[in-house]
C-alpha cells in the first residue's frame, strides 16, 4: 500500500554539518520509502532548497516545496533569520522573538515567502491519508499541530519537536491528541530525541477513547493527562 511522508521544516536534510550530517526524519524517508510511495518535504527558507534537492537527488518521488506552513490564512509570510545562523539557518522562524531568543545580540533580517495553512496544504498537495508526519518548524510547532483537522485528515504517526513547547502547551496537546485517538509513544524520529511521537490507535480503540473522554468529567480528564505527562 502506498505510504505518504510529510516533513514540515526540512532544513538542509542530512547535509547540515552543524547537525553532524544527520536528520532523523530524512533518514526515515530514505530507509522506508519505496517507488510506490510519496514524500513531501517543505522548507520556507529558499537558501536551503538547493541542499534539499541535493539531499534527495536519488529519490524521484520526493517533492521539495519552498513555502511556509502556518495556522493562519494569509498567502504570504514574513520569516526572520540572522547571518550568524548561516549557512542553513536552523532557527529561521515566523516568530521574531524565537530568533532573538537564540541570537539576542545579532542583526535580524527577514524575507517573505508564499505560505499555506496546514489544512490547505494537505488538501492541495498531500491528500487525506498521511503515514508519517514530522513537524519541526521553529517556534510555531504547537500552533500548527493544533490547527490540523484530525477528523478530515488521518495521520498515522505524528512526530513533533518539543523543545519550544511550554508545560501548558504539552498538556493541552496531549489532551487534544488523546481526544482524537492518539497515544503517546515516547521519542520520535529525531536523531537527537528532540521530538515526541504520537500514533493513531485502531478504530475500536478510538471508539473506546471517545466514550472514555465523554464519560469522564473535566477534573478526571485533567488527572488522566497528568498521569500521561509524567511519563514524558
């Protein structure tokens, strides 16, 4: 059966020396993808596109897409970066404060790029079924994750970077994904273990979880989330 891979925030793939020429999700794609499968690698920073094309030059069924993904509806976005983060700009972000946090003394530059809401992107390019999704988009991971229409799009495996999520966001995200039938499975595909992995449960288990959440009052749901969160 055809598998679909989606990498949001492809960076330079496995050609970034500062990451020891490694990228966990890139490695997953190269290991698992077959000629029947399809992968979409999205990167907002045009300075990284040539590297991504080189990274996947032997994989004709990997599409490299140069635009931004957000939870908003705008068609153009302003991204921020600093030359002190060159050549692959690992903290390039829609969030100016995200870049300033990492480079407080640096000169911040910006560029504009075409953008798509996450659900519009899925509809236009990907389809309703996704086997592997990686979200690594520097500072807006949580917002984009919470925007995904999980009733319309069936995503089997979700890997999301957790470095920039605060405690409240982590709890809300866990509660949100549990509601839609996902279970937390520990670290995901990132080779540095900077991500959490959530897997879609089987249909029978999804029904049980929906009934479970409906029957329990808000206080008990909070307690349930705390138990899960302690395991993270």
